[in-house]
């Protein structure tokens, strides 16, 4: 059974068997993650650019890039069920 690690963030010490079981995603979960990636990509492409507030554009672009990267990492590390 996985044990909680004493860190600021919730983390677990998991066995190889537990990691393998956790990496299995159902086809519906894969479709959901792909949809979330697509939603974030569409929002990223439609961020308005205000010449008077470029910083806002950069922040929003980084936010959506982070979502896409995190979800893609999750999707690329799964094992099909």
C-alpha cells in the first residue's frame, strides 16, 4: 500500500505494481484528457492581444501552455487499458 511522504505537497511512495496500475487509463479518460488539451489549445489561440497590456497576454499564454504541457505529459505516460 502506498505511503504518504512527509512533504509540503501530497506525494506518495508507490511500489512498481501500484505505479503500473495507476498508469492505466480507460478510453473515456483518454478522450476526456484529449478534449481538455484541445480546449486549452483553442483558448490559447484566441487570446486577445492588447498592445497596452502585453503582460496579460504573456500570462494567459503561459497559463494555457502549462495546461497543455501538464495534460500532454499525463497522456503520454499512460498505459492503454
